[in-house]
């Protein structure tokens, strides 16, 4: 469903990725972990066509994005980026809801404007999605009237309303207190259990352990280890993985 192959990416003179590859199958839930600055967000942004890269390719459901050498992608490249973004829902740490729009307006805006869906259909969809995440009662609220956890769930609903093939989450709970983080994680868990193809960058190791099919460990722009969560969390093979988990979980002696 999502393939990253031989990706090279620098920020100015600083190389970050030097030929990195990832493959995510349809229905798989992959969690990206690793120290701050190791490249998790950049990887998600490259997959979603939000970042340029120098070499390699990203393939999302058959659509290929190649390295873009100029600041201005060609018309065909821009079209491919647009199509990739239509296939992927992305949720960030900051909820990025439109503050002057109600929950309903936030959710139906893109389906109506971008997909050309009828207002009636998009409202019906929005109601159904909100029902699934227990936020039906907030349909006419403004973002400022919601808790952080509720706002993030609306951000997820907004992404789902575009009927994406896969969802990308970049630290969706790191600005929330634990209780609200739990509400958001259970919504993501439901999606994963329902078979949504999902990539999540997170520092929530408990969630990674429970929900991931596969964990990918980043360090300094490299993937240093990948495997099922039971293996990564109980018997990591790479010393740097142990060191990282030791730091965040306070276990594993090196
Ligand atoms: N716009 C940018 N310009 C220059 N350097 C950048 C930019 N964005 C990211 N970087 C650098 O790229 C590296 C990877 O950053 P990235 O945000 O992908 O890490 P991360 O794994 O998501 O970290 P965190 O866990 O803190 O979110 C870091 O060294 C960062 O400083
Ligand atoms: Mg990040």
C-alpha cells in the first residue's frame, strides 16, 4: 500500500536520510519510534508529499512520487502529489481545526469543496463518523469549546471524512494530558482494529506495544531495527534500540 524506496533527504547541507526504505502492507499498523530528531516526522511528511527529497521514490497505492529537483514540481508531479494526499489522511500533534467553523463545518469542508460531495451526503457521513467516536453531541460546537482530546478526535474525523486509504499520525497525543490521550488512542485503536492501514509516529510505547503490527525504530535518519512489538519491546537486537527504550521506559539493562 505504501512503499518508500531508497530515499535520500537533506536539510541544507545536513543529510538526514541516506537511502532509507519502508514498506507498509494494506491493513497493517506500523508505529515509528525513536529519539527526537531521528526523522519520524520527516518520513511521514515525505510519504504525504509535504517534503521534497533528493533521491528515491514514494509509492502510495500505485501512485509514484519521485525526487523533486526543483522547487517547482512539474504539472504531472503536482497532480501526483495531489492524488497521494487524497489517499492519505494526516493528523498532526496540533489539531489545526478551523477555529471559526463548527465541528460539522470543519468535517464537511473538504469533502464538499475538494471531492465535490453533496452537502447532504457529507453531513450524513460526518454524523456517522462523529457517532463512532462518541462526539455526536458536539456537532455544532466550535473548536474553542472543546477539550484538547475532543479537538484531536474531530481532527481525526475530519481526515476520515475524506475516505482515505490510509491514515498517518504524527504524535497525535503528545500535546494532551494522559486521560485525553487515552481517548484519542482508543479512537486510533478502533481504526487499526477495523483494518485501516496506519502509520503512527509516537512516544506512547504502551500503545505501540498493544496496537502495532510492526514497530520501526529510527535513529539519526536510519532505520536501525524493525519487528513485531513483542520482539522490539522484550528482546531488541540492536544496542541503540535498547538504549532508547531504556531511556523512555526505564527498563532494560545494557
Ligand atoms: N524544516 C527543517 N529545516 C531544517 N532541518 C529540519 C527541518 N525539519 C526537520 N529538520 C531536522 O531533521 C531531523 C529530523 O527531524 P524530525 O522532525 O523528522 O524528527 P522526529 O523524529 O520527528 O523528532 P521528534 O520526536 O522530536 O518529533 C532533525 O535533525 C531536525 O532538526
Ligand atoms: Mg516528529
